[in-house]
C-alpha cells in the first residue's frame, strides 16, 4: 500500500545548503546565470534521502504541517514527507493528496523579481516547481494538489497560473489548523476551495516537529508586531515557543545528525517580549538553554531587528558572550536584518513600528548604531533595502544612498530588492515597480549596495566558509571575483543608459 498523503517541495528547498542556510538565498538568482550542474553542487546540493524515499532534513514549515496531521488522526502509514527526487516512486494509485511547499512558485517574489529584472531569465524556484508538477506519476495518478508556503499568495492573485499548473487548492498563511480538516474533506471526496486563508495558530497550542529540519532550524517565535505595510509576518501577533518545546526539537535534530541550531523568528530579540520591548533576560536565557544542550556545537538566529539591538545593546553583548563569538571556535555568526530605507519619511509612512522604541526621524542613526553593535559583537548583519516603495522621491533615494555609504566600515551585506506588492500585506493594492521604472538614482543605490557587498564578501567568506571543502572555497572566491566585474559593470551601464 502506498501513502494517501505525500508532502514535498521543489528541488531548491530540498537541500542542506552545505550547512549554511544563507546559501539558500542563491535560489533567488534566475536560471541561466550559472549552469544547473554547477549551481546545485556549489550552492544547493541535493538533500539526503532516507531508504524509504523520505527527505531526511526538511524545512520547518512542512515539518509543522506533518506534525499537525499526525496529531489530528492521521498516521505514519498515511503520510510521507518525500524527497522530490523520489516523487515518481512515492506518488501511486493510493495517493489522494499531494501537498507542496513553495517559497516562490511563480518566481515573482521581491528578491527573485529584483534579480530577474537585473539579469533576465526566469526564477529558478518557478522552473523547479513546474518540473515537479510534470512528474509522470503525478500526471498519471492525478492526486489533488495543494500548495502552501510563503509564496502561496502568488497563485491566489494569478488564478490562471494556478489552473495551468494543475493546483487544486492554495493555502495562504498558517497551515497547521487548516490542513488536517482540509485534507479530510479531500479524502472524503468533498468539495474544496480553490484558495483558502490558513487559520492563525494562537493561544498556547504548539505543534511540535517530529522530524529533523534543514540546518537545525526551529521556530522560536512566529509573527511580528511592527506592522510594516509591505510585509506579511507583520500582520500577526508575536507568539513565543516555550523553551521546553524548543529543547525537545533540538534533540530531534541532534539524533538525526545535526550539530547546530538556528532559532527562527522575525526578530529573535522579541522572544517572550512585552509588545515591542526587549525582554533581555528571556532572550539571553533562550540562547543559554539551547547552547548548553549536550551535542549542540553552535547556535545562531535567522532574523533580528536593528531597533531591538540598538535599544538593548547589553542583550546583544550577552548573546555574543554566551555563544563564544569572536573566538577561534566561533569567529562570527550572521543575522538577517531589514534596513529597507534611509528615509525617515518612508519609515513614518510605511513602517513606523520598525523604529520603535525610537522615532522615525532617528532611523538612520538607529541603523548605524545597530550595525556597530552587531559588528562589535561579531555578528554580521545581512540586510535588505527596498527600491520603489509607494510615495518614494529622489530625496528618499538619496538619503538611502547616503546611509548605505555610511555603513561601509561595518562587516555586513546589503541586498537591494525591488518593491513587490504582495497579497495579504497592507500594500497589496499598490503597483509593483517595473524594470523600466527604475531611475538613475535607483541604479546609483544599487551600485552603492553592491560596491559595499563586494568589498566585504571576501572578508566575510574567509570566516563564514572556513569549514567548506577546498574546492568549494575556490569556486566561491572565483564567483566573487568574476561577479564583482560582471555585476558592477552591468549596473554602471544601467546608470549611463537611464541618465542619457
């Protein structure tokens, strides 16, 4: 007997990224810049599969859905979290539901859109999703296909694409509560909606993962209360996972062979916070408790806020000391942070909560202070800025250029992305900026950002990739050198062409 429910994802998500989750962002680069055989070996090596074809390490979101199903009447005989390479073996005549997680199903997410507009081509995640859906077993047995994940909104606003891909139902938002009831209806041949909003998980209810995750990532917090208008998580209340639950999830990962932990949250400093005020003791205790678990060799975090760091530098210092950063054992770690703009006006208009407890007009100084605090404590800020926010003027762009240039002394990454109006955000009805809508100043901002990055890339990789195989180190250094020439020259040509 086969499995009634097959959970899976496209090939770009089925990887351990050489143990470095940030390599996963390379999937935002369009197909064609690097040949597939090279790209997947260098940045996105194939994830390990168990003997039954299941994925040994899976993304945390899919693990949460798997857990919710198992806690709601389904059994391990009903469900498998499949490696995409084994989909033709695991989707059989017994399979009634295929559930796919996708970060960017149409390749129109903010980061992918930026790179496709700059370099051309199609988003790699969209290509791999199509390949998955064209698998012979799926075409033959025709299970009902569900799609969720961060990029699900794209198929809601593009119903023709949803139909073209053969997806029966799109779930936008949290899936733990919604998926079990929805799947039961599908198994009983009842009508299901073409699109549905996932019910937000609230209160004291937690679905504990039952299998290991990619790079040991576990969810410390969910949601964000800063209410940035362009962002999906900002529309949710912050929920903190109890330390006891997290420790159990760490042990599951250790038993599977992981040796490190990434604590995920939109702002790890708001763990067990009172609103937007940092609860420093709780945050530091979280890191201490996780790092002290026997077998854990390192701990990091996915996202942090510059305003939280600036308002509580002592918390950053204690975390750095707890994790032994700045030592030969752990030279550095990196957190993803959002700059978004250097304009106090745009902060006030679209993301006033981002600056709290500071005022919008203080934002440029908050960013600089945050970068200094992180740098002094051996944490690399990997940041984003947004081009083309609604209401943006040349003065706003110039202020952001000035801020980017002021950040040169700090070891960091600054990635410019083009504003994309995403459904479920407060700016969903605004117009996404197009390639021909970029002004000379936008390209100047692009240039300032990438000059900053190529200054710091070799220095960052020296420590960040120190445990990578020699051949991979050689490849990365070659890509940095050739990429610097290619990208900076391309941007300079754009400045010249748009200025004439």
